[in-house]
C-alpha cells in the first residue's frame, strides 16, 4: 500500500511543500523564482490574481488589494471583498496557496498530503484547513500540529532513538510570528502539552530596528542631517523614501552577515555622499535583546504554567529563519541551561517534519486507487487553439488563446526559466497576452487553463518562442565568417566568428591575445584577416573579406606577447563588414569598414602563403610518387606550376596601384589552394588523427604502469572534448593536441631515470667542436660514464646539465610553442 | 559565481557613468567572460514595472501608472544548463 508522502507547511507568513522519497525528504522549489518557500499572500492587480512573492510587493502601496495572514481568520466567517467583486474566506485564499504549492511538484499531481496546523487550532479551524486541502484538489488530507512536525524533523534527521519520556521545547521565531510549544516525546507518541505565542513578533521588526537605531544615528552625523528616521518614514520626500527601502534591504543583509561574522559593514550612497558604517555583533545583540527577552518570558511562562523545571527539558529545537541569529541560541542556552538543537535548516523544518510523517501514513484505499490512475483532468478541454509567432525579435510576443463553446475560466502562463508569470487571469472564450521574452534564447512557456472552480482543464507545456536566434525576415549568411589565428606550431587556422545560416545583421565581440612581441619602429606587424568560407579548411583557400594591419612603425610603445586585444565584428544587412580593435594596454583603437568594392588584399601576405604551399607541395609530390599514385602527382605538379606562375605575377604587380589584377591573382590563388586542400587534406587529417591516437594509447599504457596524478590530470584536460576537435576537420587544432600529447609522453619518459642514459650518450657523441671548453667537456663525459656505472642518476643529471651549458648552439626544443606569424592567438 | 557577479555589479554601480567611462571596457570584458561560463546578467534599470516579471523583487516608493525601476540593488542572474536558462537570482529593485 502506498503512503501519502507529501507534507505541506501552510504557514501564516510563508508556506512550502516536500516529499518523502527513499528515506529522505525533498523540499520542492517554486518553478517561478526557484525559492523553497512561498509567501502566504494573494494580491489582485490589473485584473490578475497574483500569489506569493509578487503579491507581497504590493502590501504597502495597495493594501486594499493584498490579502495576507488569512490563516489567523481560518474557521471564522470573516469575508474578504476582492477587487474582482468576489467574496472570499480564509479557506478560499488558503486553497489558492495550496494549489500553488501543488504546482511546485511538477508532473506528478499529489492526491493526498499532510498539512500542518498551529498547536492552537481548534476543531473548527482544523476542519477549515482540511476543507482548503480538499478544495485544492486533494482527495485525502491528514493534519499534523506544527510543533510535532518540527520534532519529527529533528528526530528523523538525527535518527535519534527515544527510549524514555522526554520534553522538548519547540521555539518557533519566524518572519512575523512567535510560537513556543512544550512537547512530550516518547517511544510511542509525540504530544503537545501546551503552547504560548505572540502573533505580532517576528524577524521583520528587527530589520527596521537596525535602520532606526544602528544606521540612522550614524548617518545623521556623517551626512549632517537631523530627524532622518522621521524624514524616511513620513513619505513626503521620495529621496528619503528610497533611502529607507535601501537601508531596510541592507539591514536585512547585514543581519544575515552578523550570523556568520562578528562585524559587518553597510555602505550607503545618498545624494552624492558616501558612507560606510560598521556594525558589530555586540551592538546588534544589544539592539535585539528586548525582543529576545520577550520570547524568553513567554517560554518561561509556558514552563511555569505546566510546572516544568528547566532540568526537565531535554532540548530546545529551533524553527523559523530568525533563529539563525547566534544571540538567540546563546540566550536560550543560558536562560534554560539546556542543549539548543540547531542541526537542521529552521526555515524548512516544518515541511521536512510533515513529509516524514506523510512517509509513514498509508493512503486510504480510494485515494490509493485514484493515485494509480493516470490524471485525466488536463485533457478535459478540447479544441483549444493557441496562436503565436515561433520567432520573434521583439521584447514581447503576443499569444492568443481561443476556447470554443462560450468557455469562461482562467488562464496562467509561466516561463520555464522562472522569470515570468502572468498570475491567474479571468477570461471568456479568448485571451491575449504579451509574453515577455528573454533575449537571444529559446523561451519555453507553460500555458494552463482553469475552469471557474480553478481546476486545471487544459495544459500545454514547452511552448517555444525563439528570440533573436532566427529571424525569418533577415538574410542568412551563405558561409562561415572566420578570423585567421596563429596556432602553437607556427602555422595558422580559422576560428569561426559567425556560423553559416546566421541571420544578418550580426555583431559580436571576441577577445584574443597577442602571440608575438612586436617592437615599435621595426617592420613587424599585427595582422587581422577575416575570411568567408568554411572554418574547416586552410585559411588561404577562403575569400578574404577584411584585412587590417597594425604596423610596428606606427606604434608608440612595444606591443608585448600575451597582451589582450578586443575585436568587435559587425556585419550589416548589406554585408558590409566592420572590424574594430582595441588594445587597452597601449590605448590603441582602430576601426575599419570593408565591403566587396573596397576589398583589401595584402601582396606580402599572399606571397608568403604561396611560398608556404610551394614548400609543402614538394613534400606531398614526393610522398605520392613513393606510393606510385601518378594521377595525384600529375595534378599536384599542375598546381605547383600555377603557384609559381602566381608568384611571378605578384612580383610584376608590386607597384601597380591602379588595376585590379591583384584581385584576379587572389581569386586564382584561392582556387588553386582549394584544389590542393582537396587532394591532400583528407589524407593529412587521417594521418594526424592516427598519430594522435597512437600517442594517446602510449600515454594511457605508461600511466597504468607508472601512475602520475599530475600528468593524469593534464592528460584528461588535453583529451577533453576529443570528439569535437577530432571531427572539426581542422588539421592545425588536431596537430596542436598531438603536440601536447607528445610533451606529456616526453615528461613520462623522463620520469624513468634510465632514460637519462641514452640522453647522456647523445651529448657525449656530439663532435667536440660543438662545445666551448673541450677539456671540461671531456672531464664531464668521464664523470658521466662513472655515474652510469655507479647508477648515480643525480650525478648523471648534473653532468647532462653541464654538457648542455657548454654547447655553443643550444638545441631547439621542437615541442616549444612557436611564435605566431600573424600576431594573434 | 553569484556573489562575484553581485560584487562586480556593485563596483560598476558605485563608479557611476562619469567615473566609469575609463573602465567601461573592463566591465564589458568581465561580463563577457561570465557569459562564457553560461551566466546571463540583466540590469532592469529604467524598465517599466511589470507585475508579471517575476525576475525582479520590487520595493515600491509610490504607485502610479508610469512606475519605473529607478534603482537596481542586485541584478537578475540566469544560468544556462543543458541549453536552458534558469533564474538563479532575482533582481532587487526600487520602483517609483
């Protein structure tokens, strides 16, 4: 048989819901705003019914339209008149709060729940709470007294075993009310012996006390003001009103801070004056002392009434957010001389306790059958039409709902990110709602329609509206737009700035670093080259659409390697490209607009690219000839001839600033590079991936034999997102990764002392003329040989280091990161 | 990260528009890096108050038809997980 499992704290100020699952309690979060507690407040505004946080916002400015603390009127015949000309009772408002809490649960619709009630509730009030539960759609409601729930929460969380009768005090100091209950706890049952309380004593009062007595006196001195408190609360001057709201907020933050630290600071900025006020926990304690005293007095009264001595109290358990204050805990401990238990979150203790209780209570038979049936209530309403645009560029998008057959009821729309909620809105047959959209993302909405009794009769989840991602009216980009950047191998690759099919206009800001030091006054330069084409191909085979040079000759100071550079890109609807660069450290700013008619091509860059491919093509021809692939060799030879021809033509047009021959050469260069790419790229990528996999395997095996946590971590980092870069088709990226693996393999190799022996012989077998001091080198070699014989590897390493220092030309580390050619990484 | 964002936002607000000009780019850069980590920060300053916007926690000074957000003490923070945004902090604002 199934259990009730759901526990609800239906509080005067705040409420919440939890579920007992697998021996633990899960406290649900509000899908709107993601908080665990819901203010027990209902408000009416602009025809909407708002529940919770949003409703509470209007407490001060529209008190006639906000309904709170209705729990105090539970079971009475008190009638509330709403702005929608309805008459409501405390049961009706409690029903709304309960329905809202049941919404927290999500897909699963609870059919039964345990609802907590104050210890002071009589039979009529208790029955009224049950009625609210049934009205909210629960078939079965079990009630539980709040102090008992709190005891269950503490007892279950600590798995405390109770073998004899004990008395616990439940000290509940919340945001607006104070309650204390004396509970008898035994191995058989939990029983509230008696209780005391004050309905108008809570944490909110403390914030205002802080503003009035801790902040105001100091601010008056610092800002040369008088009667500041009165000015802030009389509502005559908006600047002072604003200051009050801000100070109340900061006081609340400071209060929380003082629960952790001994001192906190409140910063105030008022009419151009700035002040920083220090608040010590000692001052704060003194301030709240009378309030705490009042609660202690009530607790003592409770004990006296029941002839209970302090020694008879086993522990005091804490409930309510205000009990986070350390002074309260220490005051209780010293006043009653007993253990103060603060081991669980006091704000959700009642929910947790109610859920534990629910986890042990069996469902009655009819509810159990009901729970097993799939819910059909949301399918009641057929033929609902929802009309809206899937794509939008506007901050809000209209949704129209059409329900046939003269339907009257309510609707409510929420956004899945938790930032939008229409509240409950009455309508007849049709509704229109402008949905607020979170820019540049897919917005998911949940639409619910309720009947007149506010039961759900239709639900549409995951209604998606794209904001700014696709614009049906704009033109899509035909190709990727990429920036050419240096890799660590001395070559370059393309990094995508805008993706093919993105809709114009587009803009983006990216940050890069300078990959080589550019000394002022030299003929070096920083190159920013933007191309249109395919990001997975070689940079030079794509169409250059923007080219910017920063010449060292124009620099006022040196541009150092590692400096940050900000690059702004913009492409208009007519495909004009704007590149703006900014280098903060040297305060350099430059912007240029490029369009097809004013295309810029650098002769020098083109020459380098041609020469570079010419170098590579010879090696490729040799390799294909070796493999007797004559057809490809012929085609490569044709490409080779074309490249030589292009190089010759480039020399010819060096001084030509009139004709557009350069563009012709650029066009042919791209074509020939694309052909070259097609012939060799696939093969090269494949062999690069093979090499990568071989090194990966080698390192894996080595790490198994000789584990090294540091190298293991670096290795995991290198191979992270492996599928992404191996499938990128970008040779340069795969090569860089292989290089990182090679470095790791080398580090692993030299973990083993034996590896230094062949290294020593490499140095020892070099021609003596490669060293400076021949006799010293001879002496080192002898020492090295002796060290090998004695297996003294420390000595051997010192000898190798000595030999290295004697070398006239130091060997280059072929795995070292290369300086960039463009200057951008 | 939420606390770091709030500190950055507070520093930016303290500097104000006049003093903040020479560090504007630094703030842009900070926000860019934060966005790369999947966070979305929204400063609702100047927006008209909307009771449906549950991403802000409003403190009213007065009620009129043109209620606007005149001060933002904390910004709205969303965090993207698996491609979907979730509200992780409501803005704390003053409306007048």
